[in-house]
C-alpha cells in the first residue's frame, strides 16, 4: 500500500458520502433505505451507528487549536499528516455534510413536535 492518496483504496469518508447519495436517491424514489437512514426508517440500529460515527468524527477530525478538520486519519484516529486540504479534500465537504445533517435533524424534530414539514 502506498502512503499517498492513490494508495488508499478504501476511504471511509468517501464510502459514507456515497451511501448518503444512494440513500438520497432511494428516498426520492419513495424507497425506504448514517443519519439519513435513521430519519427515513426510524430504526434504532441506524441511530446507534450514527451516534458511533458522530462520536468518532467529532473526537478525531477537528483541529481544536485552529478549526478546520484533518482530512486523513489512521485507523487508530491519529493524523496521517497535518495538512487540512489537498487535491482531494477541499473546503466544501465539511460544511455541506454538516448542513445536511442539520436539515435532517431539524426535519426529524419538526415531525416529532407535530409540525408540518
């Protein structure tokens, strides 16, 4: 395995991103398919997985001193390198998924509170 982006054949962030996109497509087709899976189905196991991913992500990726998030971690959560952007990780991924999560949770709260969405 090469210690370069080209050498990393499995990238959990990309796998999660792809799962999100597939679930979005399934949801738009009225199929019942992360956070999106739980809001679509209400399944407790998906909520538990969301909590695990959330805890790991917010514990390991953010830089507590300078903000922004590290792009690549080893399996143990240690940083691969200190650069926070490169040709594969740019500034749009993080705000996009955080905003999407906010929208999903806001919608879920509205449904629980009985508001029309």
